[in-house]
C-alpha cells in the first residue's frame, strides 16, 4: 500500500500557478537594440516606431516538462513509501528454564529406548526434552546445568534450535561428578532476576542425590517461591535402583511443595 510521510506537501502543487498569476509576464522597457541610423531607416520604410513588448512563449513540450518536474519535486517532499502487509510478531509470555543434572549418577543405565536398548539417565533426559521443546511455541527457553557447581548455558531466548543444540552436546560429568542441586536452584533465581516476565517456570531434571550444596536445597526453594518462580522437579531414574545411584524422590517432592510445582 502506497502512503506518504508528509501528505501536506501536496498543498504546494498550485504554487507555480499562484506565482504566475501574481507576478505576470516579465517586461523590459529598455531598448533592445540601439541603431545609430535608426531615424533614417524610419524615413526609408515609412513606419513609425511604437511601444510594445515581446513575450517568449514556451512550447507545449516545455510546459509539460516543467509541470512534470514540479510534480516530481512535490512528490519527493511528500516522501512516498510502500507499506507491505502487517507482520505479526508473537511476544513470549513465559520464561521457562531447564535445569539439567550432569553429575556422575546420570551415567546410570536404568532406562530403555523405543527399541529396548539400555540408555543412560542423561540420554533419556535429552529424548524427553527434545519433544518438550518442540511444543514450547511462544515461550522463551533457558538452559542451565549443574554438577560440582551450577552453570548457565543459554539466557532466555526464543531460538529453540540453539537450546536443542546445546542440550544435545551435554555429557555426564561435564560440570563435575557431584550434584549441587541447591546451588542450581540458586542460579535459577539469579537468572530469573533478569526476566521481565510475570510467568516464571523452572524444570529441574535430576536423580535427587544432593552432594552438599553451598546453599541448602530447601532454602533455595523457599527463595525461589518468594521470587514468584514455580519449580517443577522431575525424578530421573529407576526407583528400584540402590546404592550410590539410588533415586531420591523425597527432596524433589519437598521442592515442588515449597514452590507450587
């Protein structure tokens, strides 16, 4: 659609006609040519001189060129623009943080894939999150990981492909063999401090075996609740597993209760 930034410029179109009407044709009352023997010529021709004026008239082509030039000048002053169809841009209404456990216990193979082959807990997390991310249209996603310490991987972004790529590159023990779950929740609180969204959700995927975080898990969960962060905890592992890789669902249930997840 054609539109103009300064449509009032078209009021200048009749300006040349107004100037022509007010000023009239230019006349020079001086003699155009001085002839020393002018009087003798008059006697020879028998014609008496008289006052007059000569107006050089423009051809039709010249008038058309002048009119077109003025029209183009006014058109340029009006600044025409071609506006396309409106572009609808969806604004994310929610920030969602994925917190993935990369401790040594995530190497335990107590899951089976679709073909029945054994996979690690982290591989199972990747499969679940890949499908989950594909359904998160309209959400901004962030990714954080933890082991001996908690580390942010991506800020909140609508570029879900980047989140997928970084998620696929995760490996157990990349952040150390321990499970600093409380520190991971504390990191989530700091990341959400930079968010301007009212709806703040964090999803914690872990086997629940905290290894002595600097910030106690329950204290971190209470702070998250005070900041309006809903924390969903998902237990990763086989409940029947025993030993160091045993699944601790009790602490995860406590986190969910404290934050309304």
